[in-house]
C-alpha cells in the first residue's frame, strides 16, 4: 500500500499548504462488476434475475466510492505561541476490513501538541478519511494517521484513538453485536510524558486508558 506523498510549502510566515497526492490504483469498475456477477453465481444466485440484474453495478459502484476519494489540500498556519493540546473528538470514521471486505465504523479522537505550525481543525478529519478509504485493519489505520501528522506537521506530540465496531465480528463468527475495538497511537510528548498522555486520554473520554 503506497501512502500519499504530501508537499509542504517552504514558508513560516504565510499559510502553508500540504497537498495530498493519492497514488493508489483506481478501482476497475467493469472488472469489479464482472467479479460480483461471478460471486452471485458461486453463491447459487442468478445475476440475470429481475432483482439482481443491477446488483453487480451497484456493488462495484459502492466499493469504488468507499475505496477512493479526491485529492485535497491541508492548510497549516504559523503557531503564535499556543502550547496546549489541540484535539478533535468523536470524528466519524468508516473503512473496510481487508480480511472480510465488511465495514467497520466508529469514531476517532485526534490530538496534537503544536510545534511551529497549527493545522486547520477540519483537516484532522480529512487526514483520517484519506487513510480510511482503503482496505484496512484498525491498528494500521490508527498508526498511519499518527505517523502522517508527526511527519508532516512536526508537532511536539501526537495522539490518535479509534473506537470502532467491526461487522466481521458482529454479523459473523462470535456475533458480538455492539462490541467495540479501541486502538491508539502516540508520538512525542503524548507518549513520553505521563501528564500529557493522561490529559489526552481524559479529553478523549478514555480515562480508563491513562496508564
């Protein structure tokens, strides 16, 4: 999986723009439609029947939508002395489990201790979406968001927590409906300093995860 390649404008006095370049291969929709039709036959269904004739097109379109997104720019601004946590909580997240091709959905809490630059608040959700629109595992998704922010924003600390329900766990197997999986990734002071780490988890509503 190839990560997007951002480019940071070399300025410290004006807004800088991080351009997200999506380099992953585009979905081959006609091939996906054909594959869905073959799957329906393998499941004992007739894709030419009146209720299934449009299913291959719809399924292929749905996967294309869930696995792709347009490039976008992330704007950063000079930090004028703010040295406390910036955190966005309960950001909706949805992705596709790469083991079963079933969705997992939930919320993410993303925070950072600013360095020289601050990021437009809505862009934290954009970074999350950039990596979520892929075949994923929750652990990797959490780490990718944290790594990207650490590399491209150069903060003093980064914290990412994702809480999600996986349909591959609630609809099949143990069928544990309502069970949520929590993952976290911490960098810099949010990993090394206990007080900063506790503040991040408390503001994320995860007071039981402070240790």
